[in-house]
C-alpha cells in the first residue's frame, strides 16, 4: 500500500483552525472567570442599581416598615389589655360573670373530650348586708376584696375565680372530683370566716356558705351554676335547722 503524502495546504488550514479554537476557548474561559456568579442585592434590588437616590428610598421604606411593626405590636398589646379589662370584675381583680361562665364552658368541654370532670363551687357571703348597713358600702367593698384575696391566694393557677354578682363568688376547680371540691370548699370557707379584715381601725369578719356541682359532659353552664347555687342554699338550710 502506498502512503499518500500529506497535503500541506490542508495541514496548514487545520493547524490554523486548531489555534483559533484554542484561542476562542481560552477567551471564553477567561470571560467566565471574570464574570460574577451572583449579583449582590438588597431587598431584591441588584447592587449595581443602588444609586444614592435608591438607597435613600430603601432606607426610608425600611424605617416606615419598622414603625408599622412597632405600631402593630402596640395595638396588639392594647387589644390584649382591653380584652383583660372586659373580662375583669369592676371591683376585684378576678373574672366577671360573663368571663366566668366561659371558664365553666371550657371545663365542661374538657370533660366531654377527655372524660375528666371538674367541679364548680358557688360561694355566698353570710353577714354581708349587715356590714353594709352598719359600716357603709365602703366596708362591704373591703369585705369583697378580702374574700377575693383569700380565694386567689389559695387556689391553683389552673382554677378560675369569678364574682357572679353582689356577694356571690364562683370557683372552677379544674380536674377535681366532687369529693375533693367539697373538701376544698370547706377549707376556703373556714379561711374566710376565720380571718378578720381591717376597716377604718375595726376588725370585721364575714362568713361564706358554699355548694358544689360536678362539671360533667353534656351539662350547660347555666344548669351547673343553678345546681351549685341550689346546693349552697340546701347547706344553708341544713345549718339553720341544726342550730
């Protein structure tokens, strides 16, 4: 087999093409190396567009957003404060009747979902009218504050305390049986009657009658409170007849 000699023209052309290809590749690699991979940005605006005017506008916007955030937090705190005031008794730092009924509903719902009944204690103050008539309404208010303070100091954070009107108080003992609720109610009643309070240099006393109703599944708050109230009056009647 004869070997044909290489065509010098084709060889020269091929050599030139290879050189151009190599040069082109080298240039492309250098350009790729010099180009940034990710353009820097602030709030989504590329850095090369952040002229002084744009920077000032962004700073102003960020300041306004911060002011709006602070105003939102202030309004949220105000709403929470107003909600707390709406649930609070006008005289005592405990729940009013409306808020207390809501707590009774929660306890009934807990019994329905988890078969874990709680108990409602209904307190009525004995001798409250006499204090008002003898010493004035300011003394009656002092008696109410005295009772509210005792209840608050001797109950758990998970329990609920409310003033139901006049000289009547309600307590929800969370996850408590009737027996344990009756024991706690008697303890609180003894504390109220055995702890005098001071009013204008005088030592005054007041007593409390109580009734208990278990908060079981299916019971409405109105029925529960009526039953506890009835139990309290029954105990009063029993005590009157006994002595």
